[in-house]
């Protein structure tokens, strides 16, 4: 950002450093160059100070560093990346740790146990979902043939309501790239707005909910295993084959998408042809579901048209009181527009055994607040 020139022979130049906190301070050039020599060399070169500073501190070799332009750029980028990795991360006003040790240190500084409790909850849930198949301690057992060893690490986050979240993530980057598409689709913001508009237009209630540990509801097809670390308690040092679609595995998104799509079809929903992440279910005026029928000449399901006895791929418009209900999916976040959204949530919990969280009328979705003002539903950050 700038530098000072020495007024006396005994003085040394100083450089103005802007820290990531926004604070700017004058620091001795030598002190900064010891750690980030490439950045100092770039500054000296750009400001015509290379020769001057090289004479003052010949051991720094600033002239040689500044001449090697390609290496200079590469090392500067590495220095910036190192700074990014070590910089504090904040979410909703809370500092987020990068690893287990930092999480425990934050608990000590904050005089609470929010991060340690979140870690304990995550490990407990993994065990409840039977995520691993234990093959015993590594000293006496080994993984099955054909399985590849990967790693686990903990990822931390803070939700908009202040909840502290810890997540054990598999090192999927260590596995081979799959040949199939492995992504779970997400509804667009435009799609969400259309669903909410249709709900308001047709007198439907809009609820939001989120499927807890969604990926663990599905099984993985990848042949991978891990050696349990200290975060897994009694399973430390054990050979653990991953059997569920653990977060971090490359195919977990697809496995969850397939699992939930089967559930929605079983409930009578079909994907919207314009946006597949919006699922639609047709109802008669009395609330009964118009169930799909199978067309023998096609592989896909068809529906009896609304207000008609004919069969068509999608229901036809009618003015007989029939209506659609909608579920918009954003991986594991659900936006439900229905006459009885609570009933749909109860079905997901009782029949399909999903653990739903945050089931409430729509108030916050995809980073935006929803609220009523003079009887009109508004979307805007509060």
C-alpha cells in the first residue's frame, strides 16, 4: 500500500501493510520479507526500489527474485493462498474452526461447548445410520479386496439461526472420476418463485423443511474404506468400509437424488417437464390424489387428466376445483406448497422414516427472508 524512506542512515525503510482485518500498519521491510519475500520483491520491482533495497539487505536477494517473473507470479499466488488458508473464517458473526483442535480452542475461548457438542452429535448420527461396516482393528484385519482407502475430515459451519454444525466428510478427491453424471439437481430461484406464486394464487400453504442427514438415507456403490480417527471414539484404528452415501463421496449426490425421487413417485408426484426439481401431484376437488397409471407403450408414468376421463402424459387444465400440489427440492431442502403441507411432512417421517428439521411456514429460503406485509407475501432481506 506504500512505504517510508529513511530520514537517517540508521533508519531502515518500512512498508505499509493492509491486513485482512482491514487494519493498516507500517512494518519493517526486512521483517515482512523474511516470511513473504516474493511479495516484497514484487512491490520493490513495481516501485523502482529493487536496487536500493537489495543494497540495504543483500541477503534477501530481492534483485534475483524480482528478475524471475514467472516464478515470482507463482510464488506470490502461493503466498496469497497460504494467507487465505490461515485467515479466520466467520459465518453469521461466529468464528468457524478449520479442524478439531481449533474447534476445541474456540470452545475454550468462548467458554462453551457448542463445537464439541456438534461433533458428538455428528458421530452419534453416523452410528445411528449404520454408515460404516466395521472389519475390526487394523492390527489384525484388513479391508476387503477391491476397496480403496480414503480419508475423513471434519467440516464446520454455522446456520442462519446460530446452530453450530459439524460434518464428517469423506475424501472423495482420492477416488477415480466416475463416468456417469453424479450430481443432485437443485431447483432454480425462478422455480421457487413460481411455486410460491402458484401457491398464493391457488390458496395453498407454503412450508419449508429440511431432510436431516439426507445423504445417509441412501447407500453408496463406491468401494472405499477408511481407518477410524480419534473423532470416531472406540472405532479409532478400525478398518471401516463406507456403506452409506457419506458426504464427500463423488456419487453421494446422485444416490440421494435417486432415493428421494423414488419416494416422491411413490407418493404420487411427478417431475415438472420444464424444471425436474419441481415435483407435481394432481388432486381432485375433494382432495383425492389422481394417481399415475402406466402406459404399456411407454416406460414413463402417465396421469389421468384433470377434469377428463382421457389419459395424457400430464394433467390437462380444468375449472372443476382440481389443483396441483408442489414440492421444490434443493438437494435436501424442501419447499412444499399444498393444502396440507404438514400432512406431507408427517408421511415423509412416518412412512419413509426421514428425519425432518425446521418444518415451519416459509420464512427463510436460499438466503432470503419471506414475510407478509399488508396481506401480501414479500421476498426481501430483512
